[in-house]
């Protein structure tokens, strides 16, 4: 008789966004005449940049001809995409990253979930709280934790992010081996200064720890003093893996394309993490399709860069409207300036506040408790929607408050 992975039994309730979808569906079924404005899940709403669409079409046409047909892509991704990534996302910032250290994938969610596979089960893991659930759940599934008690798993080190520390995690007070950091942060919208990020890199170097740096929202940074890559910090090549995505900057949530950087000099016990990740990808992943990689490469064209800037400016405009409206209602917020997320302090339980907004205004947010113990008493609002819907949602909330 087959045996199941018992660690799945440790997972708490249903996945956060599945629970949101369930509650929204129940409300919609009971109130079919009422419209719903979704400011919860961070899914984009605006069309792909025109440069990306044109590249998709051209690549599809190439696949229709024998002389330009493409089969399996390389496991790391095509050079026509990795070269501009290395140049424009890193080298132009003074960060030392090379094309052959980049692995193109189908999503930062996949990569941040799968990276733990190349590490032993007995590693000590540190995660921020609130936290993007994938960091935690993937390690639960892998058997690195005990059972959950009071919303936290035994065996994990939680780095509390609260209003008192401006939602920035402090250095661990105990020995850890792997550290998840995300900036601009999901869900809090907070970002980290160059000085604070330097402290983290220095800590990892001193403690022989590895930082998993999720920079999926870097395109929303407008403050030039803030680092856009951990590799801008001296020494990071020896202690950090960085994850990026085209989902939020170019609207690829449905198109699917991202990449991970693993410097060749990054080692554990004399073993190259770059080589180990290549082996993992070669075994379990067949690469991103040619048309999608061509579309992603178009992001780095002159037209693509301008269109992505317009797109991210649009969502930041939504975020500003939400933040200013909520401040006007007397609610304290963070994020929304260098991030598409607004993290809101509310009175009472976050799931109760979620239900209040859904039932009284038809507006969907994300309850902070779904991101961890420190998320209680907060909600996350996403700026990913049309301008008309954002304005309408704020009008509805005005009536509620």
C-alpha cells in the first residue's frame, strides 16, 4: 500500500488565497446582484506591454516555419534573454551578475518554493512574520518543521515585523542556516535601506548562512537610495540567491516568466549551489517556452522599458489613491509608495475586517492573519486593478467608515 507524505498533514487549514476565494464565492452566490471589487490577490489587470505582445506574435510565427522552429529550450534560458537581464537589471546598477548565473523559470513562486530542495532537511530556517506563505509551506511539506502551535510551526525561527520596527525584521538571536527576505515586502509593502541590507549580508557571511532574497516587486522602487538588488551589497555573491519575476512589472502573471540568480562562487561545504540548482532544473524542469522568453526579452528594449515604467507608474498611482484614502479614514498604513501593496492597521481580527469589507462594501482585501501571527490586526490591499475600480472601491469604503 502506498504511503503519503505525512508532512502535508501539518499544513494549516487551506492555502490563504484559496480560503479567500471560497469566502468570496459564497458571498457572490448569496448576493448575485452585488458587484465585487477585488483588491486582495496581487493579480494584474492591465494588458501586456505592446512590445511584449509584438514579440509573442513574432515568436509564434517563427514556430510555424521549419527553418525557424524551436524545440526544447536550454535549462537556463535563452541567451537573448539572460544577457539583457544581466546587463540592465544588475551590471548597470554596479552589481556583479553574469548571464551564465541566471536561470529563467516559470515563476518566482515556483523558484522560492523549490530552492529548499537542494538543502538538507535539518537546516534551521528563518522567515519574516508576516510572511509570503510559500516560504513556510514549502518547508513544511519538505519536513523541516514540527506541528503548528498558535499559528507558528515548531522548528522555524520567526523574525517579527511590527509597527514598532517599521515592519523590518531584526537579525536572528539564534543560529540559523537559511534566511528568507523579501523587499519591497509582500505583504507589508515595506522596503529596506542599503545600510540595513548590508547588516544582513554581513550577518550571513559571519554566520555562514544563505539569504534567499525575493525581489519580485523591485520595479516599483522609486526611491533611488534604496537597493534594487542584494548584489549591490559587497559580499552578497558569497551568501545570497536572488529571485525576480516578470509577473508584476510586465503583467506576466498569466504568461509566466521569472528568473533566479545563483552566483558561481556561492558554495556550501565546497559544493557549488549553481551546479546543484542546474542539476535540479535539468531533472525537473524543461524550461520556459520560446515565445514567452522572447516576450520577456522585449521588456529590455527601449520601447519595453518605457511601457513597463508606464505600467508600474499606473499601479503606483492606484496605490497612492488607496493609501491617501485610508489615511483619510483614520487608518495607519505602510507601503504604497515603493510597493503595489498597502498594509493597513485595523481594529480587531483581520478575518473579521475582511468579512466586514466584503459584506458591507463588496471589496475584497487580504486578511493579515493569513500571513502569520504578526499579521493579525492588519489587512493587505493590492493596487492591481483598474483606476475606475480603485476609485469605486474607495467610495464604497468611505460609506463603511
